[in-house]
């Protein structure tokens, strides 16, 4: 259970659009991805997606939308709705969801609980329950195989608090701030969601400030290093080196004053002080190329900040991903950063598919098709096993390299990227 109480908007997804609720198909957003991005920018803690599709084809389209949302939202996504079998849980998790939610109004979902929990882990499974009585009725199963409960009926919150041994996410209609704070002070209640959050998403930061002021432990990113502890330059500012959190590539250098420092911590978006304009600026406010903070730390002298960010679009105003592209000098060296090496080879393979080259072994594999690629991949896997029995460690390096090359050919053939692979590994 998280130590802080969560503010969680939700998206009711129907026909690739966001609608108002389970029983209200009125469209509130033609672009659920943009809505999800807005919730992330508003400093929500998580996002629940309720897939309201009914047919399998519509459900597959919804999974594609959920995958896009998980990539763009910049906050953890919880996937709920239209689960009929274990495969549906797997698809939600593979789409990027932090958790999959079983609907306990459907007997088949209750029956799936043990199986999917053992397969994917209790922390990946939540239960959506209409009334508190259902918590009591399924208490042993929930306690052993589910990490938390999403309660839909706000009228049974009091009873749910009394009977639930699990953290509760309670769904609220319009409700006063006093009532919201009162609910979040209850130990079993781990968070709130529903219309009350959706319609006040712009004020999430203010709601969190109010909660914190009333003793509710919410995530506000209070800095471990106060502004007064940092060593500023003569203008009262501090330089910030900005890195891509995935690759550690240096993207840019900018400056913060105290106001920019505090705004960055509060909003989760990198905010700087423009020395040329003499004003605060949110990176991406004009271009849409926001930087979402993943981590901030300071050096040993506390006179420079290192910020690791998720960069949307390009960091540089020229359109370059990084501002550092004007080469001064360069010695010949071999790149050894694994992610950069993998991505470089992957891009060459990808280019071969788009721009075939005569005599290319890669193009030979693409021309022969998926069966040939799989045959070679299987052969290389066998070679690894054989090499592993050999006392010479050099041989296994060559065989693993061959396997990884053929695996990347398969990735290109199936449209899978290294980013998707590393994100999946990180989730595990």
C-alpha cells in the first residue's frame, strides 16, 4: 500500500472516445490520449481506464487506445473492463497498465482471480466492486489474491471501510472538499476517483495542498534539499543540466530561480527562469514539447541541479532532440552504451526493410519471411545452449550476439521497438 493518499481521475472509454460515465454515453473528449495527458499534467497520481466496449473487435481497438494512453499519460495507468479470460488481463498489462481490474459483478472475473494473481502477481491485480457486501462475501479470495479494491457505490463507503482488509479506492460523484478530506483521513481509503476528481482535475495541486494542510499524506514532492541550501550564482539562480531519464543523453542546460524550482516540484513539469526575457517559462508551453520530471538531484557542492526527465518531442528550439549537436572535436571510439548500441543496430535493420540493399543478409531474411526468421532465431538459440557447455567464454558471446541480431530482425518484422521491450522489462 502506498504511504500517500492518491487522487485518481478516470476515463470511461467507449468507441475510442471518452464519455461521461458507465450509464452516460455523452462524449466529453474526442481524444482520450489528450485527456490522459491533461490529467498527467495536472499532477494526478494515477489514471483508471474503464473499457466500456462489448464486442471483441471493439475491445481490441480499445486496447490499442489504452496502449497509447499508457505511453502518453506520464502517470501509472490502471486498466479495467471487458475481462473474460486470462488473456485479457495479459493484454492490459502488456498494453502498459500498472494493474488490471477484475469486475466482481461478473462471476467469471471472480473465478479468474486466483489464476491471474498467481500468474502475474498480486500487486498487478485489483478488484472493482459495486457494494461493500461483495467485499465481505469474497473476503478470503480478495485478501489472498488482490492488492486493492475499487468501490463503485459511494453509498456503501462506510460499510466498506469497516469490512475491507484491503486498500480502498472510492468512486465519488460531486462532493465537497471537506467531505473529500474526511474520507482520505480514513486508514483503509487509499485514494479517490470518479466524477468528483474528473471535474476538478485543474485544481488537483490545490486539492493536494489543502489535504496536506489538514494532515492528509498526499504526494506533493516536497524537496529533500530546500532552496536555501543550494548555492546560487550572483543573480540568485542555479544551473540545471537536463538528461533523458531512459538514455542519460544530455538534452539541454537552463537556469532556475526559487519560483521556478518550486513550480517544477509542484507541477512535475520542468520550469525555468529565462535570463534573456527575465521571466518564468514552462518548457513546452508554446511548442508542446514538455519535460516531465522523473528525478532531481544536486551535485556535491549543491551549486548545480541534475534533472532526469521524460522529454516530449524535441528539447532544442532548432528541432533537434538535444541542444548538444555542434561537434567541436571527436576521436574515434566504439559506443559501448548497451541501449545506444542496440538502438543503432535496430535502426540499421529497420532501414534495410524500408530501403533494401542488394546482397544484404538482412534483406534476405525479410524476403524469405517470418518462417525463415523464426527458423534462424531457433537455430541461434540452440547455438547458445551448445556454447554454454563450452568452457571458453568467448564462444557464447558470439552466439548471443548472433541471437540478438536475429531477434532484432524479428522485432522489426513484427513492429516491436526496443523502447517497448525496455518498458516491459522495467514494469517487471
